[in-house]
């Protein structure tokens, strides 16, 4: 590579910083879920299994993004050598495929979590809808991967456009990518808003219901990321500076995937946070109450004050945690 072709540069450092930060947060939360599942339950539930699969593919995608940046993604194409251009495009298609697999695993984790709070006896049709959403999303993503890798003959022409050959289904692959993006947005929005239809029927305080719905509604953020990603995919396909234009597309694709993993891990981890963090506060409070009860007992001929009402309220408000927790 000559001196004037420094492939790594431009926006690559920013993209690596942002995407690896999200990957680190997502991986940390998945590891916490693994610890919680090992410590407080017998065997992992399906939402945990799927999020692990999603995180593994997500980390593989992150490695791909790193290699893409080293080969020129993030830099203007005029500063990238011809060999690095083909290498970066090849790695991009590999990364897109890994990202779609990671996104699929993350979404199936949310579906599995929602199935846990949807009783089969009470809401059989809603469970069928959730199963349908999960299967449909998976099939669409797999079709997109197949179209990407079968659009050209030979397959190398997908990323090395100067090779002799034909690309008969490139338009179909590009058009389907818009459909895939639209279904991803709709799926994210549906999964984010669905809990409101179930939790509201449970016998919980409004504060607990609203809190849980707000947590799950965070899933609207991946939907927003999916919209932006689809917009940038159109710009990318018509760009003459592909290594530069790939940056926003890849960043928003990565954001969509990791946001599903991160936000989907918050409700299951709430019991762990309560045990580890709030448990210390509760322990201190119990010590103080115990001291007060002893003092009251001594001063009131052995009659201790009643505290059952507060405990019952606390147990009622934590019921949703028991229902949705993969750690319980």
C-alpha cells in the first residue's frame, strides 16, 4: 500500500468507539443474565438462550466491523487501495449477514420473554401471534441473507464488481432489503408495545404496571434505529463513495441490534439489581425496624406494631418481577 493510500481513517475511529461501547454494554448485561440464571434458577430459559445466540453473532459482527475499518470503511474511497476496497466490501457483506443473525436471536429473546407473561390458558391467540411474529421475522432475515449471497454468479462478483459474471437478482436483493427494514421496524414497535395489553390485566399497582411498560417500551428505540438504517441503506446503494457512506448504515444497523439486546435485558435483570443493590438498603432498614420493634415491645408490654400491610404491598408490586424474570 502506497503512502497516499492509508485505508484506516476518516470516521472509522468514531464508529469503532460507538459500536464497541454498545457491544461491551450488551455483553456485560448478557453475562449478568448468565450469572443470575446460574445463581437463582435451575436451567436457562429460552429468552436467555436466544439472547446468548444473538450476542455471539453480535460480537462476531463487531469483529467484522473492526476488520472493515482496517480495510477502509469510514474513509473516503480515494484514500483506500483497490485491494482494500474489495476486502472491505466482502467483510461488509459478511458483517451484514452476521448482524441479521444477531438481530434475529435478539428479537426471538424478546418474543420468548413475552411468551412467559402471556398465559396459555388465558391468551392462546396472543401466544399464536407472538409465535408468528418470531417465525416471520426469522424467515425474512434468512431470505435477506440468501438473496445477498446468491445475487451474482460467481458469488465473488457481489463484492468484486470488475470480475466477469452476471448479477441477475441484485435488484430483488436491494428491493427486499427495504421490505426487511420495514418488517424489522414494525416488529420492534409491536414487541415494545405488546406488554401493555397483558400487564394491564394483572393485579398490580399502577406504578408497577407503568414502570414495566415503560421499560419494555424502550424497544421503540430499535424501531427508530431501523428506520434510520433503512434510509441510509438507500443512500449507500446509490453512492459513489461507498466506503464513506457505509459508516452511518453500519452504525445504525449495529445500534438496532445491540439496543434490542440491551433494552431487552433490563426487565429480566431487575430482580438481580434489587437483590444486590437494594438488598443492602433493605437489610439496613430491617435492622433499624428490628431495633424499633424491640424498643416498642419493651415500652408497650410486649405488643409489637403490625407491619404486614407494607410487606404485602411490596410483595404485590414485585409480582411482575417473578412473572417476567429469567433470573427468578
